[in-house]
C-alpha cells in the first residue's frame, strides 16, 4: 500500500522556522522525483520545490527561493522541506508528491499557519 505521510506542520510566528517531513512507503522511493506543493482554500495549487531521485534540486518557486530548502534521504525514504523566515502568506496546507513517468502519489497534507 502506497503511503506519503507529511508531518511537521503547525503554528509559528513570522520569521520563524518549520521543518516538514514526508515519509514514503509502498513504492521504490529512490526512483521517484519528489515535490512539495501548497494550496489554500480558493487558491491554486503552487509547486514550491522539486528534487530528483538522487538528490539534485531542480526547482524552487520564486516565492520561497532562498527561504525554503528541499532535501531527501533515500535510506529513510523521506523528503524534507526546511522553511525559514516564514511569512503570514506562507500559511497554507502543504503536500508532498512523488512522481515517476505515469505514476504519481500524494500525501494528505500538513497545515502550516504563520501569524503573530
């Protein structure tokens, strides 16, 4: 059974940091590209960051560049999103995504709230 389970979300004050994790199981994690997205109510889904199967980072959205860092551990089957200098506009539901050719999986999401 394929699972992507995000964790690490929560509430943080502006300027703070959070580290999201996405634990994968049920597929060969090391062969999939991994991505982080976010989406809020009534908003379009936004691709934040992408990392290749062996760890080469291939994309950051301008909105998070130099603040967020994507990484992965192919031994632990986990992808991470380190989020620094968080802003209120970063408040959203955050999702991880695994993709290889026609195969794609999504996690259930973790909520990030940034406010004072």
